[in-house]
C-alpha cells in the first residue's frame, strides 16, 4: 500500500536521546528480559566493547516522495511499513570490533565451544591487499568486507555474546535513519547542515573518518549519513517497493531475503566519497562485481572487496526476531555466481 508523506509514529526512550559525540552511556550488561535501554556489550575473550541504542518499533513511510531532489526511481513508490523494536549499534562497526573476528583466529586455536559442521561460523581468508587501504584501524570503520563477511561477523558475534545480532533490514535501517522525520535527511531538508552530521565528499578529505565524529541523529545514532555506506540484509531489486505496494495494507517488517548470489545486495546511507543526495535516508545503492574488479583470485574472494572502501556496516539486535529472519545466514559460497 502506498502511503502519504508522514512522520514516523515511533516514540523513543528519552534516556537514549540527545547525546553528543564522546558522551558516554551506562555500562550495564545487555538485558535479556530486562529494560529496553542503551547498553554496552563486551566481546568475550577481548576488551572490545560497543554500544547499542534502543529503537522503539513503529510505523513509517518508507521510500521518498516523487518530488524529492536527488530521488531515484528505485526509492518508490512509498510504502507504509511497520517495524518491531530493536537495538542498533550506536555507530558503524570499527576495526577494533571487526579484527577479533577477521584475524584473531590465525594466532590462536578456536575455543572448544565453537561449533563444527555445516552450521559452524566461518572466518575470512587473508585479504589480497592491506584491508585498511592505508586509512588506519582502531576506531576507523571496518570497510571493504563483502555482504557475506558482514553476515558471518554477525553470526560470530551472536555465538560469542549469546545475543542475536544481525544486519538491519532495509526497513529497520531507514526507520532508524529517519528518527521520526519524513525529510530527506534525518536532521531535516537543508543540505547545508549535512556537514554537521556526516562525512561526505564535501568534507571528508578523500578518506573515511573515525566513527562517531559528527553529531548523532535525534535517536543517538551516529554516521547513518555518510562515512561508510552500510550493508543491510536485503538483496537489491529496483522494483522492490513497487512489488510491496501491491500487497495492500501496512507491511509488517518487510525484507527481500538474499540468496546464494554474490551480488547485488543493498547498501544504505552513502559514504565519504559521495555527494549529499546519495546520503539521503531513502537513497539505495546496489553492490556489483565491479567492487571486486582487482581481485586476481579465481574464484574471487567471498570475504574482501578490492574496490569498495566506501562500504562497511553496523549491527542490530531485535527484541523479538521476525519469523522471516529466524535462522538467517549467508548462502554464499566460493562457487556462488
């Protein structure tokens, strides 16, 4: 069902709003049946910690109206969508968080508790080149990983922590980015303000920047606009919204599940090397084989991209997982087309 331009109907816990860069949240353990509030998770066996922000579920208008400047055809028609509550990473996954997954297993044996067999989490093979591309590590956003690698990171993180983490769906990502607005960007419609909230081609000096270096949105989330574009669960199809609009009624947690193909998947938010229109809440981009054109391996890596320094991701943790997403895992293998 197509929808008019309207404000999201979500309410958000006040405790998680209004924090600026560098402000801290409490360090309570991640709740199970406890309160729906911000928390800090520590990856077991490491000193690495990351912050999760609660996003109250609600209804919103997904996509962009026909007259929005910079709009692409694949952003419509707009559809009414309902999403459930979830926690979302306060910022993009940094190298501090990604390195224990990608590289620690080369130095030490996996713990005995790690499963074996078809459902075992796999870990990246060595990258063809410097995985940071000279941009540095630490609090720099992890980048140039494939959609498969991001999905496997989430499975690894879930096993390590005992909490279900995954990539956000397109619908969850846009809902969080909008933060209760119906404007092109989560802060409003004035592109002149974008530099306060985002690293883009206008101010990034041709490189990604450390996470959480700009203002957060109204719900306390950093870098949803710019820095690195973010993988979501969904496979890309330019006709997705037109298909969804035919269903009728508000869509409950819609998602286009990925299959065994390496491409195309959706990235959201735009990046440090893109202009303001590509950083809008509704802007979609499809991954493509060109992003790995310099990998000489045959078959090419299913873990690393040689030409996608604009791509990273963040994680979400659903309060109650959608039936459509239970048991979600990447179906990509080395033999995948």
